[in-house]
C-alpha cells in the first residue's frame, strides 16, 4: 500500500511540479540522504502574570498589611461582638490604607444614593439593573442603590506569578 501512495505522489508531483519529491527519491535510492538539521527545542515561554495573578497579589498585600485573609478564614462565632468589632476596625483601617497605596478607586456613578440616575453614557458592564428590569434589559435610568467601584489606576509592585498569598511562618527557638 505504501508503494502505491508513493507512486501516486510521484506521478502528480512530476506532472504538476516537474520534480520528484525528495523523500520519494531518497526512499528509492535516487538521491543521497541529506543530513537532517536538528534544531534545538524552543525555550519554554517565560511565565507571565495574568488577571488571576493580580488577584492573588492584591490578596497577598491585604494579608501582609491587614491580615485580611486570616480574619476572613477565622471562625468568629465564639467571640463576643465587642471583640469582633475591635478587630474589624483594625483590619478595615489597615486594608483601606493598603488599597489606597496600590489602587486608585473611584465610584462608577458619582451620585447620591437614593436619587434618580440616568444610565446614558454608561457601558452595560458598569451598571447592574435590579428590581423590575424590562425584558429588553435596558432602562433609561433608575434609583441609585449603590455607586459601584472601579479601579482608575492600579500600581501593584512587581511580583512573581504564583498562588501563595503569604508564606507559613515558623518560629525557631
């Protein structure tokens, strides 16, 4: 079967191109074997930081500065409200300071909550319609219930891609 396919390839190659394919000529001994150039395998691509890495990085910053992940992962049901409130104040203040250091946040709609606000000029990804949304999914406006947030500027420090938010700490005695 292999010789039949070589014969057809040879026939059509000679008919349309005027030459015998190199691999066919070599298979039947009509030409000398050419040395095969072996190129080195391409270098693996350098890891690049993606959106998930940025999310891990900002969580890492919030963990480092405010111990936010520790607080969120802690079971606080056994603590009295005043103790939780005191802890929340510290975590909130430190997290706010860290966010301000690396992100410039601003409201999507800079308006007064509870007032009628028009949706004109806003991208549909910037507004979430709630309540009695028309079947078209569009509305000229509505009552502003939440201003929303967007990152006007992101200035995170360089970091290597990875999933470690904070390394484990071992005290040597």
